[in-house]
C-alpha cells in the first residue's frame, strides 16, 4: 500500500512540475516566429551571398569593372564584364554573375574591391531545385531590389 501512495505522490509531483513549466511559457514572452511570414533581422556580421552595393548618388552600381574580385576569388565564382561609355572615364558594368554553389564566403572579393561596390547580403531565405538557381545575376538583382 505504501508503494501505491509513493507512486501517487511521485505522479502528482511530476504533473505539478510539468504544469509549472507550461504555465511559465504561457505567461512569458513569445520567442517563436511565424516563419516564413515573420523573419528575424540578421546580425551585422552575418554573411549571405555577395551583392552589389547601390550608389546613393546615381542609384546604380558602384562597380568600376576593374575585375579585381574576379581575379581574387579562389573559387572562380565571379564573372564581371563591362563596356566603355563615350565621355565617361569609368566603364559601365554590363554583367556581374556569382556562382554561389562554389562560394565559400571567404570575403576576399569584398576586401579587395577598390570601390566598395560589393558587400555581403543578409539573404538567408535561399531555396532552389537546381544548381542553376544558385547562379545569381547580381546586376539584375540590384535593379530589382528596392534598397
Ligand atoms: S566570398 Fe570568396 S569564394 Fe565567395 S565570391 Fe567572394 S572571393 Fe569568391
Ligand atoms: S573589385 Fe569591385 S569595382 Fe572591381 S570589378 Fe569587382 S565589384 Fe567591380
């Protein structure tokens, strides 16, 4: 009989502990997000794929098509091309692609850029069904991007 009461006591204690934890989380702050409808801002040092920086004065890219990022990238994932424009010293960027399947996020391209024309994006919502989906046209992305 004493075993019966000990079990009853243990069960009641366990139930009280469980309910205590449930109650604590019921009245505490909500720490879950309704992803993907809600997202968290990424930390300043978060490294997403590289992106072109928008020049606030011109509203377009800051790239001077020097090719340093392409030459420096140890994985060969950057392709840059540009055209000479009549009367303008700087070349105009016509193509900037990134093969993100090869990128190790080492940051050498960002460091070497003399025009501060590339940065790490905060994009972590990447999904695709093919490798081609991860070859990004960064010039097009800049044109489509609001910020
Ligand atoms: S972060 Fe590194 S691997 Fe990725 S594109 Fe830049 S240089 Fe290449
Ligand atoms: S290093 Fe900078 S300026 Fe030169 S091609 Fe790359 S992004 Fe453009």
